[in-house]
C-alpha cells in the first residue's frame, strides 16, 4: 500500500480556477501551495516517509465539491485500486464503499471510470490523445481540457446497494451526484418532479447549513429562490412569465414545494433526507448510468426527403447495469431505452482511406430490438459517436456481469421504454430501420445514410444478449 498523508478541502472558497460545468478546480496532480489552509484528517504518521523525492500530491475530488489531498510515494505509478484504498482509509469510509463507488477521470470533454489496474497519472499524460480519439472537440478545447480524479458512483453497482449505506458522507456524495445530473439535464425529469426534488433539496440545504441560514427570514420564500433558480432547477424549467401566469413562475413553485417538503420531512434525519431525494431517482431507468455523447439521425419524410438533409440530433447514451437509454440533449427528454434482455448490439468502426482520410467519419453503435406491434419484425437504431467503442465495451462488461450474477428481469418488465409520448411518437423522432424475421430490410423503412458517414465500413461481430 502506498504511503500517504492527506488534507481535506472544500473548494467553494478555495480560490482555485473552477470548472464551469462541474464546479471544481481543474487540477489533479500538483505541488503543495505555501500556507495552504486545510484540515489534517489522518495518515500523519506516514507523512515523513511520504516526503521522498518521488512522492507527489494527488487530489481526489468528491461530488459535493470537496476533495482530499494525499501525498503518495511513487504516485506516478500508483494504480486506481491502490489510490481508492488510500482515500478510503484516510476518510474512514466503510468497506461497502468499494462496491458503491469507484474512481473516475473526468473533464468537460470525457469521463472514464477507472479499472483497479489503471494508472491515473499515465492516463492524464495521454489525455490529449484520448480526447482526439474519443471526442470531436476542436484542438483549442482539447489543449485547455484537464481531467480530475473524481470519487463517484460505480456504474456496475445495482441501485439497491444505495439503501445499504448508513454513512452520511457517502449518502451525501450520492445525493450530490444525482442532484447535479438533474440540474444539467442528464436525468430528464418532468417539471413537477424537478420542483418536488428542489423542495427536498431546500430542506437538506437548510439542515446542512444551519449556521448560514439560521437568521435568514427569507429562506424558502419566493424572493430567496428567485436569485438561486439555477441552484435548484435545470435551465429549461427556470423560465419566468412576465405578464400572464405569474403564479406559475419557478420561484413561486419552489416556495410551495419547500413548504410541503418541510412539513412532510420534519422528523427525518439528514441521512433519511438524502434517501428521500434518491427515492425518485432510483425509479428512473437511467439512474447510475455512465453518459456518452452521440448523435442520432432525425427522420425526414415527404416527397423531398431524398433530397433534403437534416442535422442529426445530439443525444446522451446512458448505459448502466440494466440497459441502454437514449436521451435528447436539446429537449431534455428520454427518447427510448432498452433492457439488455431485449437487446442486440453491434459496434462498427469506420474504414479510413490512408490517401484521403475523412475526420468527419464517425464510428457507429447499432442497437437492435424487437418491434412490439409486429412480433416478427425488429427495429434498428444507429448512434454515431467517437465514443461508440467505449459504449460497446461497457455494454459487454454489464452483460457479462449480469450473466455471472444470474440477475435477470421478468420478460414482462423488459419491454422497450419510450419517453412521455407513445412509442409511435418516439419512432417519429428517430430514424429506424425495420427488418423482417429473416433479416430482410422492409421497404417502408425510410432511413437515409448521413453524408459524413463513409460508404465502406468494417463491421465487428454483432452481440446478441442472451441472459440465462
């Protein structure tokens, strides 16, 4: 085990440059600043041994915008599994943390869950190469992007494990991660659901910061929320009515939900409040997912459909231990989702011509699922993304894990998940190919080939999920 000592930080007032989207400094490996104001939290007995010339300081961040700084001997070669154990020991986390949490490398452009044998320092050194391979970001964005090590939920952990936690710190991390996913639109809840979650969040905020808000008579009122809407609601639910329907303005809705939550949660402890907030999140099929950026073709119809081109819709591909879910990034809506028991998939890498390379050619992930209205037919959805290879690997890892554990769903619970509209309305928003039982493409399928995709591609072997 690597030798280490640590300092705990809260970065709200640290003065370090903060990532706009994630609210945390973009520094992972650095030298200790002089006169740094931080609280010692353990491993002080190893501090002398850790002052060797090959020791480096590593900051591991938590979802609640705090972090722990550890000075690790031979830190350039420490594996993620070892670093996780150092953090666990320094913070005094229970053993169940190994199942529920993992270390990630996270930046604005890419998020990677680390395997125990990954070496974070080496991956950071090759970060630009990873961004060039797995993102479409311009060169200037790639050069400015810096990853941080983040202690967050393990994508392979079943959601039922969250309820086994009784550590306030670990529950706060789960709550903070879920809250951020709601605020940025990764968890596309409806307005009523977001308002209710914001009411519980306000109760938690007041309980966490008693000293700050003990004498604030405006807490929980419409004026209080009016200046803090983005802290409680995703942007698309912060729109205000200036003349008509002023009672439906977000600050008034939040004040009502806070009053309701205050009465309903009056006797709950902080841990119980965190679990109450997570209760609705657990009901969402995409909870606990890893999120990948992609694009899905929007169908064109009519006489001119063969001659007109439309932009592809940007989507999140959310993948967790249960299935794959497609979320519209513009409309903040769940388009469609598939459980593994009802899904086949194929990763297709583009074939590049060495004499005429086309950087706009994107790899593809094909998702095939049975048609519910016509049992003898199947539908095929094509997702274009530089991260398609990562999606393919994660899907396969989840399927292997489900086979090994023997955890399967009832066939009646494995139906294709559609968004708020009917399945037919969902299909109208996605370009799908239809195949008959013998694998022939149906004539009524109106899918065009995007111009940026080359006419030749080398498909890998398809994967059909067959769980016991």
